C-alpha cells in the first residue's frame, strides 16, 4: 500500500472507477482515457511499482493478472485482444503501480 499512489487509492475505493472485476488479489476497471473500444486496466491490490521492481514470490499475482484478463475476454465475448505492460518511463509507463492493459477494437 502506498499513500500517494493513484492506483492504490482506486484499489482502496478512495477514487472512483468503473469496475469490471474484483477479487481478493486484483481489481479490473475501465481506463479513463481509452485507447481502444474496450480498454481495461487490471491491477494487483498490492502496490508493486513496476515490472522492473518485481520480487521473488510475485510470480503468482502476475500470473493471476493474466488469468483475470482471460476471464474478462471470455465474459465480454472478445474474439481477440491485446495485453500490454508499459515498463518504466522510457517504456511509456505513467502510473507506477503495475497494471496490465487489456485492449480490444
Ligand atoms: P501507463 O501509461 O502507466 O501504462 O497507463 C496508465 C493508464 O492509466 C493510462 O491509460 C491512463 O489513461 C489511465 N489512467 C490514469 N489515471 C486514471 C484514473 O484516474 N482512472 C482510470 N480509470 N484510469 C486512469
Ligand atoms: Zn500503488
């Protein structure tokens, strides 16, 4: 948990979002500035700043993000979609709380 992190605040319900899915480990919500017809962000509740800062033991939660993406794809009847992590400022990352972009046109 990080006090000043935007996605931690969304995860705690302090900032509203259009939620798509939630369980004890992750939250999925619609991107506020969609770059595709369907653009959902899937985040761990745990504050992990970036793929670059993953630690031993984070494999499980990162794998779960992908399983949740699969579930969302199925639930929304998406015939295909893109999954993307932006990693580091030079990789286009703006919010430093790990998030998986799910985008479908
Ligand atoms: P990044 O560039 O860090 O990989 O992606 C951050 C994403 O978060 C962007 O696509 C941006 O539109 C989205 N975003 C930023 N602030 C908010 C917010 O307050 N609410 C929601 N739902 N999405 C946000
Ligand atoms: Zn955070």
